[in-house]
């Protein structure tokens, strides 16, 4: 009997040690991060068949200190994907099933009155599941807006305020939210302000025929393999700091800025199709996300040079949930992915170089 490709043969050499610190040399540190990425993907590949692009985007977001929304129909292993990611990292993991009756305190925690052994009573904070490293907000669009909003402070400030007291969250901290794209009764779409806090909106698609056959074979056995941790929390924090330190050329930052500005119908340089189909465009946070994700992509590939290709690579998952289309676009069958692709085709790299030349000339005079 042949072994499915999703279930690799036992390794002939001992597994690499758990990475708990990065080398001091920057080039060696970047190489170590790239190696860790490959090890994480190989480990997750023992239980997840295919889904290479979504996993790549999730890892890039995580190392860029960003949160993700995973969107896909039921049964595409969204929850298993997040579980597997948590297993490969020496981090705490909590899962919250979002339901219509879920309250904000069920996520953040609450203050309770407790009594000690001597009969003295005092108020104490009982931490909720948000106090973890990786939080899976399962089916986040099935809970009312007031409960969805309980994550806003945690996602943006990485802290929680309860009864007037502020409590810091563990580091690193990542929210991975899943949602069903099918319009059904009892769902509450995330407000635009909260969607903007998510670095990526990752779309999970159907597997192809070969992958689906492999999924059926590997998941109908006794049990799935247990994954081994690859990296510690301290090393992850060092990776996140390393990515922030990667320099970006002004031409690349200008390219990202012009892409974002081209999505705004009120901008004088916006293309005609944007003015025709887009109701509102992306805010400045989208440009920050493009550059941070580009830095993460470069480092995870073992590079310290960030290019315009890195900016384009994650344009769709970064911009698709930050653009609002009007009725004309919906009636003509356009979606945000189509708009993003056309914007990328419309904005040339040459414009970035041209914009940088006058500034460079001014500094020499």
C-alpha cells in the first residue's frame, strides 16, 4: 500500500531543534526565519492537504503582527488549519465559538466577588479566553456587533479594559477569525472599522480533485498525526521585531501609497473604473499593511530587500475587505478582487521612480 503524500514517511534524521532565539548576525537571522517558515509549512502539511497560498498568507500576517479573517464555506479545514498552526508554535491557544447569545464578557473576562479562607471578600478579575497567544474566533459573523466589538481594543491595543482596569494581553497575540461567506439568516457582517483592523482577509477555496482524494484518504484513518512545535514565543517576538527593522526604499513605499490612493474615488488620480464602481476606498492603514506584509514576505523568503513584487503579492488579501463597491458594480457582477487586480494593472512601478527623482535632485542642490 502506498503512503499518501500528505502523510510523509518517518524522517531518517532527528528533527531540528526548537528555535528559541535568533542569531545575532542579521543575515543569519533572516536565513533562520526562512528556515523556520519552511519547517512550519512542512509540519502543517502532515495534516493539511494543499491550501499553500492561504497558509503562506497566514504566516506572513502572523510574523508581521497582523490578524486574519479566514473566509470559506464549511468543511474547508479552516479550524483545523488554525489548530495545526498553534501546534507548530510553543504558544497558548484558545478557541471561542461565536454564537448569537455570546456576551462581550465571555471573551474579555469579568470582575467577580470572591471570598478567601478567612472570610474576607474582594473583587478579582477572571480573565477570559482572549488572554492567549492565538485566539480562534470561530464564525465571528454569527455574534451581534456589541460582542464583535469586544475584540477591537484587544486587536488594536493588545490590551483589555474591564471595570475601568486595563489588562495587557500576552505577546505575541494573534486573532484568526473564520466566517462563512454565504448569506444566511442569523449572521452579522463585521463593520468596516473592525474589518480594517485585520491585516488579511484570506479566502479559502475548494481543493482540486487530487487534493480532495488525498484528504479523504488521510482523514478517514484512526487519527491525525500529532505535530511538533518548531519555534518558541520569544523567538517569534524576535522574528516580528526583525521584520519591522527591514528597510524599505522610498520608491517601494511610494508604490504602495499610489496603489492605496488609486482605490479612492475622490482622488484626482483615481482611474475611471474606480470612480464608477467604488463607493469608498482604502484608508492609510492599507498602505501600512502593504509595506509590513511586503517586509514579512521578503524575510520569510530569506531576503532583506523589499521589492514592488512583494507589495503586489499580498495586495488582494490586504485590500479586498477595505474597498466598498456601489450598486453599479454589484449589478454588473464586479467584486473587490476584480477592482484590486485592475488597480494593480493600472498603477505602474515607473511612477514611483519618477516621483522619487525630483526629491533626490532637491537634496543635492
